[in-house]
C-alpha cells in the first residue's frame, strides 16, 4: 500500500468533519509515544451495475472496534450503527464511486510524557480510495518468520492495538527481505498463528482448518465470512484447531484472509510447493464467492452489506 492521500479528503476528526490536511495530533500524544491506539480496517466495494457502493460488514467492524477499545479503556461513545452511518456519510461527502478503504482510529490523546493512561480519548475515521495491495492473483510465496506472534498476556493480539503492529511489521519486513510475499507467525508454543496482517487457512483431505482464537490470532471478520461461505455454499467441514508448523508443508491448499488481502492463495511455503503448487479448487471457489458476496452479487449474503447511496429506481 502506498501513495499520498488527497489532503482535501473529508475526514472525521475530534468530533467534526475536517479536511485531512487539518487532522493533526501533537508530538507528545500518548498514542504516538506508546502505541495506545486501536484501529480498524473496513472495505467498501463498488457495484457498477447497481451504481452502488457497499460497505462490507461495517457493524461487525465497529462492534469489534468498540469492544477492543475497552481493552485499553478507550470509550467510543457512538453505537456501531451510528458509526456505520457516519462512515457512509463520509464516503458520500467525498463522492467516492469506486472501491474504498476506511480507517477508524481511537487513541489516547493527552499530551504527556508519563506512561500511565488517563481518560482523555479521541477518535478519527479516515476514508480513502482502496489502495493497491499485494497482488495475490497468481498465488503467494509465504515464509515462516523468525519472529513469534505476540502473546495475549503481553499485548492482546485480538485487538488491533497500534503498538502491537510492530510485531507484524518486523515479520513482514523480514519476509520481504528474504524474498517472500508474506510472513507466517508461530506462537511461542510453535503453533501456526497467522500472517503478519491476515488470518490463515489450510485445506487437508477436504476439511478447511484454521487456528482458533486462543492461538493469539486477530479474530478476523473476513475469516468469519469465509468460514460461513465454506459451510453454507460449499458444504465443507470447517475446523478451528491448533495447527503444527509441519502441517504447512503437507497440506493440500493454503490461503490468507483479511480485509486488505481478501482471500489470497498461497502456492509456496518456505520454498516448498503447497499441494500441487497451483491455486487449489477450494481456495479458488472461496475467493470467487467472497468477491461476489462483497460486491452484492449474491442475494443470500446481502445482509452483510450496507449501501452508501440512495438506490436508483429501475
Ligand atoms: C494481524 C491481523 N490478523 C488478521 C487480520 C484480518 O482481519 P479482518 O479479516 O477482520 O480484516 C488483520 C486485518 O487487518 C490483521 O491486522
């Protein structure tokens, strides 16, 4: 992801709408010094035929955000429904007619040197055109990282806590420098946790397998969507259980999931082919289903989506 955002972008910051260029925090902000922020990542998909932009599961994202803010004792007062409305309003004000990415960020906002937290919180919501991300269409090469996934009793990985992302940053930097597209992090116990910024799935003998929430994963909303699609649309067995490192080397298929990566096939891991070394049928099927559902092309999954614009009568 790269590229400067338009400084005229209208964002929500400190309880008002303001151009991005004026949404600034001070150098001594607690969240900047100590990583005490919690963010989210939400996507919106443009449906050309309906002339409509759909936000993908905004309520679930805002509910997760509000709950996880509680870990840092940050209170975001509006309800998930109100935050979804606010986001739709931001998208409309910016006139986006294409795929979008939304970044909500709540943070400890006081200007202070001391580490202890006070009750001064703030939040912002920044919309943007969906940035170009890792192209996974031909399949990725993943590598097991030498960095371990953060433990729940150190920094809870189930929340998108700003400071904890140093863990993923180190792992993905190492992976890229070593020639991989993405890192796979193990837990301290040596089990597979997830990618640097995405969840992981394996297919073995027709069963879809993913590490459970207790393996220090971020409880991904895309992960949840993919499990639902696999069960309901493909009638697959889906199992959440600890995964050994060596299962990565003997599985039939592997893919990552996340708001940014969507469903990203992995065709090589640690210089070994995954299964046949080509994108497998389960991965291809789920990738297609997820894209269709997110764009509003599957009636059964329209309840996941929030339309941003007034529908145009046929
Ligand atoms: C560390 C980590 N794991 C997994 C995910 C996937 O979560 P979601 O599907 O809710 O985007 C993310 C997403 O940003 C992440 O940062």
